[in-house]
C-alpha cells in the first residue's frame, strides 16, 4: 500500500513538472524561431520551430496506441529531447561545446535502456516482471540501444544528404566521430546495468527504472 501511494505521489508530481516543462519548452522553441528568422538561416529556424511537435507527438502516440502514460517516463524523455534537439542542435551546443555531442550520445544509451524495458515486457507473453528475466532483459535492452545508435547515425547521414550540413563531421574526422558516437552510446547503456541488477534483485529501481516499472504495471496486465 505504501509503495502504491508513493508511486501515485510521484506520478502527480511528475505530471505537474511535465506540463510546466512543456510550457517552458514551447516558449523557448518559438523564441529560437524568431531569433533565427531574420537571419534567413532556414535550417535552424525551421528546426527550432519543429521541436515543438514533441508534445503533440507524444499525445498522438498515446491516443493511437491506447497506452496509458507514465509522466515520469515522459518527463525524462522530453528532457533528453530538450537537451539533444533544442540545446544541441537549435542552440548549437554541439558546435560551441566540443564534448556535448558525446555526452548526449552517452545519455541516448541510458534512455534507450529505459524505453526498451517496457518493450521487453510488451513482447513477453505473460508480461510479468520476474527475477529470472534479468539476463535476457538486459541483453535485449543493450541490443536495442545498439540498434538505435545505428539508426541515429543513419538519420545524421540523411540530414547531411538532404541539407548538406556535415553533422557526422566526416570531412574532419572521417568515420571516427560516427564510431565514437556508437561506442559512447553503448557505454551509456552499460552504465545502466547496476540499476537493472538492483531492480531485479530488490524490485526497486530508483526514479529511472521506477518510471519504467510504473509504465509496465499500467499497460501490461500480468498473467
């Protein structure tokens, strides 16, 4: 009962944080659009405005899938997108701060581990979280992180192909930047292992895996 009450309180808190963050994010998106518009920099002003689709996009996702949202998980996802898309690309942190790109690719590995865990239990026939799932769940989540890292690099190549912007830094680093991005993404996924092991040993995963667990319990009836 105490755990249920704690989860409910956390859900209420993160719901408020999520909507407050959505307002701040949207204002920042419009402000960046207006900042870049006079310069004629179509790449950045369109990108700045496009970031605002995150929140209606999440709403549409839940409506189409019929899934029940976990506001802590949504908040962590939105925070990552803010850092990677808004700060990294629209505000050009990737240009001004040399290691920001590697930090975000590392965090992408962490985030993918969080998102892959509910997918694992969506695919499991019983949907039941059991201690014996530990090894298989970890392998599944790490391989998902590796797959996402590869798709990410394909998207960056696509951006270069369409816009001419060398986001993979091929002209200056060859394949080094791309390979390093995939390696640090893998490192980010491996950093999550202690949390996963604790989650399966004790049933408690802290704020991050607690958000995943709440999503799993809401959406996948256990048999």
